[in-house]
C-alpha cells in the first residue's frame, strides 16, 4: 500500500513507519519537525517537511491507500497551559486531514489516540466502554478527534481505527525516545544512568497504590507498531473501531526505576517530589479487544525487555542525545 504517515519523524510515528517499510509498504512522511527530528526518519521513506494543516492539500492525492495520523502536540502539562495550540494543532488540523481524505477518496485511517481520553478511571483494567472524562486538554482534543472520526465513518464510509495508547516505551531499529523536551519516566531515568541528569524526581509517594507511587501500563513501541499495521489491514468501510493498546500489567514508578537500575547497573538516585498535576494514580489497559479484533499478539510485553531496548538505544546516542551536556 502507499501510505501517508503524518508525524513520522517522531518517536512512535518513526517506529511505525519503519515497520510499514519492513512489510513492503510505500511510505511518505509528512512532518514539520517541530518535535520530531531528521534522525527519526527511517531509510526508504519519502520525507516531506511541513505541517499537516497547510501541506495536506499538496501532498495527499488519490494514489494513496491510507493514512496513519501521528502528528500532534502531546505534552499534557503544556496542553493545560496553552489550550489554543492543542485545539488548533490537534483538532482543527485533524479535521483538515479528514476533509482532504474525503475529497481525494483516501478512505483508510489509523489514528493515534491515547489513554488520556479516559481521565481518572473508576476501575482498572480500563476497557473501551468506560466513561471518557479527560482531565487535561491533550486528552480532550484526542477524544474530540475520535468523535469526529466516528461521524466521518458513519456519514462518509471512512474505514478507521483509533488506537488508545497507554505508556509507550522501548525502541526499535534506529528509532527511540530522544526528545528535545523530555517529560516521560523511562527516558528521564535512563538520562540519569547516562550521567546527563543527577537524579530522578518521583512525583509523589503517597498515592493509593501498594508502594505509594503511580502505576502505569508500559507497552513496547514495536508491539504498538504491529497493532497499527494490523489495524490498517483490517479496517472496514463505514466502521470506526476504538481499541486500547497496553500490556495489561501495571508497574509503579519505583518498580520502573528498579528495573532501570538492574538493566543499566547504575544506582540511579531518586528524590521524592510533589505529585504532578493531572496524574491519575493507576492506569492499566485491557487490550482484549485489540487482541480479539486485530489478531494482535504483543510479544515484548515484559518491562525488562522494554527497558533493555530503550537502554540499548539511549546509550548509543552519544552526541545525538538531546539531553547530552553541550
Ligand atoms: N514520573 C515521575 N517522574 C518523572 C516523570 C514521570 O515520577 O520525572 C511519573 C509520573 O508521575 C507518572 C509516571 O511516572 O506517574 C509515568 O509518567 P510519564 O510522564 O512517563 O507518562 P504519563 O503516564 O504521564 O503519560 C502517558 C502518555 C501520555 C498520556 C498519559 C495518559 O505519555 O501521552 O499517559 O494519562 F496522555
């Protein structure tokens, strides 16, 4: 298939583009490099620099078979401070994309959604029929796009899947986490092991969890990429599926840091810090629907594998690490 991958220079988009190329698909990446970087663009992809809102009309035509839409603003804290950038950059941009798909007759879509659409869950594991009450603007914009996709599927026959990611981590091929602004737990912990920061701040140890730190569901980015390929291949006209992607197992912040200590052999000092605004105590996915409907079989679900792959990537970055002292 000839596929447009928006945001394909970013972490998740880059890994998915890599896997699509490996499966023999033709990949065109559209990315404005606002948070992605050239290093993340896989060999063999055609790269077009530009943002989706202004470029999509020039790039998308009827020769494409489908779109994987990753391009988005995705920092929870920033989304609360600058909501306009998120409503514009995520929702308005996605509507422009949906209209371009409609006018060109490109009718197969996989959308990068998030666990943040659920907000604070009433129970875990979270299934797709649970209430969606996002606690931040980022989650609200992704939920709004999910709703838009549902109505385009019903009205215009779009074949679509929204994949709601839990905590994506690990690396694959030459793609991994190397953001200019890093806020995610595992890459930050590994930056301590690299000597690029002194310690890791643990955001609260008084949560209602077994060790008092937040529990999350970490999914390997390569398993996540497999789900995108399967979604694309099994989408059907007029149907919008919404599927969670996680490992189904929760690990506390302390447990994650301990695994990073084992894998890196570094003591990784930690410091207890105040709770971070907007953090739910526990987020764990039920991925049963994705497993049933996609025939997805995640094979790298254990946390040690996730951390080992992330560490192999991070420790090889050298000067290319954005966290490296300059
Ligand atoms: N954490 C720390 N110290 C840090 C960074 C994170 O203790 O320096 C903690 C957080 O408080 C949280 C856990 O580690 O409990 C994981 O935090 P991340 O920032 O790595 O990930 P989040 O769970 O906040 O975010 C993920 C996705 C988001 C999505 C969100 C849904 O990355 O895209 O889940 O709540 F919106």
